[in-house]
C-alpha cells in the first residue's frame, strides 16, 4: 500500500540496508556460466586459441623475432609448434592434422577467426549440443588440414606451411547453412539463418581465391569437413538416419587412413 509522507498513522516502512540490497541484486543477476550456458564450448575454444597465440608470441620474442604491432609469428616458430608442413607429416608427425587449427600467423588472423567462431558458436551449440559441436569443430579442422596436406603432396615442388582455425570456421559456416535443411524443429527460423550464411560463405570463398597466401585447399577442405560432420555426428535434432551416419563415419575414417598412408600409396 502507498505511504503518505509525515503521516503519523502510517505503519513503519521497511528499511533495506546495503548488504540486503546487494544480495537482492546478485540473486537477480545470472552468473557467467548461466549467461553463457549455450556457448561454453565456444568460449573454451576461443580461450585455447588465444592462449596458444600468446605462447607463439612469447616464444617468438624469446627467439629474438621482430614482430611489430600485428605480432607476425615467424614461420620457424609455427612449424616448431605444429603447423601443417607435409614433409614432417610424412616423417610421422600425424599430430599436425590437429595442431594447425589452434595456431595463427598474426593478430589479425587470430581475431578474424575468433570473431567468426563467436558469431556462429552459440547457434550450433544450441542446435547440436556441446559434444556434437566439438566433434564438428575437430572433424572440419582435421579434414581441412588433410586436404591441405594432400594438395601439397600431389602438387610436389616447394611444400608450404599453413595454420589457422579457418579450416574449422568453414566447417561451422557450412554446418549453419545446413541447419535449415537438416534440423528437425524451427526449420523456418534456421532456413532464414542459412540463407544469410550462404552469403557469408560466398564472400569467404571469393576472399580465399583472391587474396594471396591463403590455403585454398585448407578452406575448401574445411567446408567439406563441415558437410561430412553434419551427416556423421549423432545429433538427435538432425534428420539424418543412423545407417547414413554410420556409413559416412566409416568412409571418413577410411579416407583419413588413406591420407595417412599416402606416402606409401603414392610412392612419395
């Protein structure tokens, strides 16, 4: 009930002290994990990429590299930390199919990929679930690095050094575009989201072909990995029959095994 100012008959008004007010405000303010419960994996992946880049920069500085404001990482440091380099993969360093997706060549390279990851991570975590989203990230990245490796092996000549989360980013872009077709519910909403993602994919593909120094095979391989992953991961919200998932998974594992065996198969 309302109180009248200076009314002697009015009941005593309750007084809330500072501690009570703080507790009331804190009770209504969701914590960090509550606010980000649909992008926890995304945040962990971003944090991991940033930490690895900080390590790259620290190692480069200790080695006496002049990096400038953009923090350009020397090629030698990238190779030592696990960048894709075909001769070392052929020598048995198979971890290089995974490690390149957490390495970046400069600050802009890192920033572009992390903004892309943050922009699509939440919708994919919501739609697929955390475990399936993480599987999508790795299948896309590994496939992109495998395609990049095979392109170098088949091309011959001077091998290139490649790194970056772009392989996984192209996989995520393709996955979002496919939600409008494969998702069981909210298809209208995801269809609109997918249309806008197709534009983003087109712009990135054009950028990939026009800008020198970008691994075309890695980006296109990552996009292929995203397509494969969406028909392979066991997400209950996707309209993909179990037999199809099993077949795609077996074929993907067989393809990766062939890539690993390629030095002997191709006589390299």
